[in-house]
């Protein structure tokens, strides 16, 4: 299952979107 978690964090990672594939 592909779970897409969007976390609005600027400066933490290159992309403000976290893609978690479980």
C-alpha cells in the first residue's frame, strides 16, 4: 500500500512532502 503523508515543513527536507511506501 502506498501511503502519502503531506507534512508542511519548510527547511527540514528538500521536499515539503513526505512519501512513505508501506
